[in-house]
C-alpha cells in the first residue's frame, strides 16, 4: 500500500521582536494516503546554493496528524530565507513506517514537486525504511531553436 504526502510550503517574514532578527514563517501542508502514521516527522528545505533551513518539526498540537486521507497544516518558523527550492529532506524519529508518494513545495510564487519514485518509506526500523529521505529536483529544461534566412537563386 502506498501513502501520499503532499507538502505545500509558503513563506512570509515575521519580525522576531526581542530576538533582533527576522524569522520566516512556513506553512507546510501534508496529505496522507492509504496508511497513516503516529510517528514524528521533520522537514528541511534546501536551495541550489546549498543553504538550507533547520529541521522543522511537523506537529499540530490541536490535532491527530498523519491520518489516512487527511490534509494536515503545520505552521513553523525558520531563521533562513531561501532564494529558491532545490531539495526537501523529510526525516523521522519513529519506527511507525510512513511512505509518501510526492511532496510539493510552494515558495516565492513558484511550486516544486518532488516524487518519491523509489517508494522509500520512513522509519527508524531499518527493516521498514530509512530515517531520512532527500528528494531533489534535478530537471533542467533547455529550449533551443534556430532561425535561418532562405534566399532563392536568381535566374
């Protein structure tokens, strides 16, 4: 059975008050497919230049999260403002196996979808999966075209 996880990530700057810095507010939405989990999960987002957020705990204190067919919404903050989205890392500290199909990160008006094409499950139990899964967007599109000027021979 497969689980579907869709993560939508948005960002806005929030003044950190007495901290003397700006924190960036991320909203992460997850949609679980055919199997839920009671595990603990964390997300970190990376940019093409190698900068990344710290791991942000995906927790909603008011709800039971990661249930079958339920979209969960998590509000988290990071001190890191990424310029683009290249990868997402999801990790767990639980042995309650969880398999996600794809993750979508929306940031700065763009959305990037990452597909778990190898169907790697997350679990601290090595018989069930891996503790960390990194998904990256390696697709680069190049459009090339050529123009020419045709001349007709004169007679």
